[in-house]
C-alpha cells in the first residue's frame, strides 16, 4: 500500500487526520498475548535509558501485532513517533491503532503531564512501561481531554 501523498504535501498533522477516522467503542480492558507484552518490555530495556515507543495493532480490544517505532527525540523523558516508520505502522493498523505504547525508563507507569498534553488519539489505549523497578510495571490508560482513566491490561 502506498502512503497517501496528502500526508507529505499538505503537511497536515497525522493526528488530525486519524482522529477523524476514530469511531471505535472503548472497552474497559485491553488484552495482550504474553509474547507481545514481552516484546514491548524487551524493546524498552534495549532502548533504555531513552524512552521507547510504538503502536499495537489489533481488534476487539485484543492486540495482535507490535509495531516498534523509533523515538525521533532520542530522549530519556519524552517520545515522539515520526517519519517513514510511523507512516508504515499507521497503515499497518488501518490508521486506527489499538494502543500507543512508550516507556518511562526511570519514572512511574502513569501518564506524565507531557503524555496527557500530547494525547491526540482519544480512542486508543495508552500503555506505559516503567523500568524504574524490577520487574517492570506495565499499565494501560485512556487519555481524553486532559483526563486519565486506567483500564485493565490482561496478559494472556
């Protein structure tokens, strides 16, 4: 599948385009196969001390695929997805990621003020992997309009 020219010639932020397509009902939990959870944690450990990030593709609140994306900020306290990898991951999720994940290498597994301010996908689950303690802590949230609601994360 080709990346639509619109993203590159008009310079419309991808977040604005994706929000228009989001219409999915929100569940009270997200289910991850244990292998997907382990892959996300392994990526977070490999990228530490920098934050790692990526998307999860899936349906019916069940993750089926991990789509790692480089953190273009190369920062230990902030992440941003961009470039060709982000565009390809969005296409792989049909522009509706089930979840957006990132790590807090030294911080708690809760959304930071920056995470809340930059939460542009209200129908996606936000998963945070904290490496501050062993074993790592992984939690899931909806972030909408500045509000944060934790939801259950089930590893299967």
